[in-house]
C-alpha cells in the first residue's frame, strides 16, 4: 500500500503500478482502492498488503529501500530478509536471535547474495518471481497457523518455506520447524500479555 501511494503521488498510472507488480491494472486497483468495511476475521490474498501488520508493512517498505540503496531494479527474497532487520522488535527478528543467529550475520549473508547494481532503478521497484512467491506464501503460513493477519513471523516462515533448506536464512542454520516452534511461543506470550492488560 505504501508503494502504491508513493507511486500514485509521483504520477504513476494504475497500468504502470499493475505492470510493476506483475498484475493487470484492474487487479492493482482492486487491491489498493479502498473498499467498504470487512469483517477482518479472514485472510484474503486479494486484499494485498491490507492484512499485513504495521511491522510487516514496514518490512516490505524496507525491502524496497534496501533494493534502491543497492541499486537493484527488482526486489529479490534477500531484500525481504534485509527488510526483516528493520523491525528488530518484531517476532521474526526476535526468533532469529533466539535461535542463535545475530542480525548482523543475517545482514552480511543477505547482502552477499544481492544482484549487481542496475544501470537504472525504477521509481516503483517490482518484486521478482521469488519475492512474489514469498509474499504469496505469507498468507498460507498465516492460515496454517490459524492467524488472521500477516506479521513479520509469517514473512520469516514464508522465506524459510521458499528457501527449502537452501538460502540466506537456512544457510545460517535456521530450520523452519525450530523457527515455527519459537514463533508460536512468542505469539502465546503476546496473547497472554494482552489478556492480562
């Protein structure tokens, strides 16, 4: 949503936005033009980033900024990994640290696999097929865990699912089952804290 607002303010058409996202103009408008109130109890992949928590949205915005800073003309999964680091208090970053990997090590590993700088970087940097797949998988991970939102933890699980044991996060020794166990503990702790308030 942030990228779309930014692109619309800078004069990008719905066709341009749809093209950069790999969808039609109509699909882009359907995802990002405000609708009436929804129940909020179910996840709908057609809602785009509307069901992402503020921290998860910040991760996506940070991935765009990481791509821009690196001079990349597409957002790849490694940019999403770097985006997770922008929310050190998010469940994903806390899980990574809890599993014995420092955020600096994650940053170094992700930065090492970024694409070479491009000659021209578009205003709205599109997601490559891998990053799109990760974002799609966030919905599946949230639904599987019975959650009605997309948080940083779902992005981490989606990255691990996409990596399938061969990627930046997996390469540092983080396995999806261990991450999921730790995430569920953090979620339970957060729910208990809210119930006590």
